[in-house]
C-alpha cells in the first residue's frame, strides 16, 4: 500500500492538505548559478512550495549524435540539431546543486531535483534532499526506477508519453521498495494542445493506484493546473522562466514572472472554492436566510380555535420572524392558539 500522507520538507501532502506547488525550473537556468538563484527568488516570491531542477551527466544521458526532440527544435533559435551539445551547456555539478540546495533553505523553499543517470542519483542522495522526481523520459527505464525506489526517498513519478501498461510496470517496481509515491498525470510536449491535458485521468489514477495523485502541467499559459486541482490533484508542477525569449528548449513554453504569480494565485483561489466540505448555512448566509426565506402568515382572518388550512395560511418574507415555511405542512390541521388578521405572522 502506498502512503496517503507524505511529508516533503515541512509540507504534509494528503487528500486534505493544500496543493503542493512545484515551480519547475528544469534547465531554464541555462547553466548559470546566478540565473538559477534568480529562479529560486522568483519561485519563493510567487508562493511556490518547492522548486525543481534537473541533475544529469550528459555523457551518461545521451549519444553524441542523438537529434533534438521536435519541440526542442521548434522552441530554440539556433540551428544545431544535436541534443548533446544543447544539454552539455545545461549541466549542474554536484557543487552547483549543493549551492542551490543551501540557497533554497535560505529562501524557505524546498529543493527538488530529477536525476537522469546513476552518477547524478548518487550525487544528489548525499545532498540531503528528501524527494526525487522521476521524469516521464525514464518511466520505461525500470532498472533505473528500481535504484531510485531503493533510496526510500519520496518519489514523484511523471507519466508523459506512457500507457497504463507501462505505468503499471513502473509502479510495480516502485512498490517493491518504496511506499512513498505520488503519480502525476502528464502529457509530455511543450506546450500541449488543450485537448491533450487529460485532467480527468487524475480520477482514473486515483482508482487504479490508490496513492496521492498530481498533475504536471504543460498546457499553455495559466492552463489546466488550477482545473486539475478541482479534480483532486494534490501536487501541481509548472515550468517557469525569467524571460520567455531566453535561449533554451523550455523558455518559450514556460510561465514568466507575472504568469507564475497568477498561476499560484489561481490554484489557491480554486482551493478556496473547494474548502466547503459539507452543505451548511455559511456565516455570510445566516442574515440572508432570515430576510430572504419565507415564514408562515395568515392569508385570511383566523380566530382562536380555528384549524389551520391551506386556505387560511400562506408563506411570505417576514424578516426572520415567525415559523419557517419548512413547517407549513406540520401545522396544517392544528388549532390556532391566537386570533390573526391577514398577513399577521403565525406565532410559535
């Protein structure tokens, strides 16, 4: 069984907790610690719970002649079509990750990263983080997933480019070694079309995997994330950048400063919309209820001892005085203890 309550840093994630928001920096630091720190500053300012980076050794990750993905070509201005040369410029060293981890602590935001190879996994285990994100690109990499699961850290599994059959296999491997799993519905393109968001899949994941579910949002602009929260996503991540016009594979499809602030505000607004868990009369409704709902009044002159009937009583707004109209049928056939003129309020 997977845990229904997971602690990441100082945040507790459960079905009853607020949404855990991850500002996805990814490689939008462009290999610069200075830019990475500015991204941390922005994520903290915007109100994100965590910021996520990526840890990889390009030599371990990709063959030197492997081509870029179509979205990488579309989102970048340079004509170089090799992933290796692009990613080599975006590596963060172990020392870089330690600096960023410490800077996150200073800014009171949680540092999360995605390892893409065993060497990077080994390095980040020693930093002191408690949560690892498994990228969609490694969902089929079961031997790597096994090594990640054995760390016993909190795991966040993204499910882009995958089928239920593939997800089942990855979850089965994780389950052998780790009970702390959050699965994210994800469609892995940058950006996706609106009809590819798949937020209803959140409900399918809940039923199938019996664990905490979230959403990795690759839709355009503020996008699908807030709607995913309405469907039960407890973790939401979204790419962001300092400037969409910067060179790099993900900047163009990321949120800028104003958008990441608005994105987080929208999620918190959705949470407010969802906060009422039971149908009760709210504080703001109490006075309205008195003045707007109806009460029982005389429709004709009624003498003491007369029987209340549908002909001699009716319901009107009285400002909250008298017997609520909900008791109309209960007093029919009963004797009146008082005499009433037309429109007099029937007393209790």
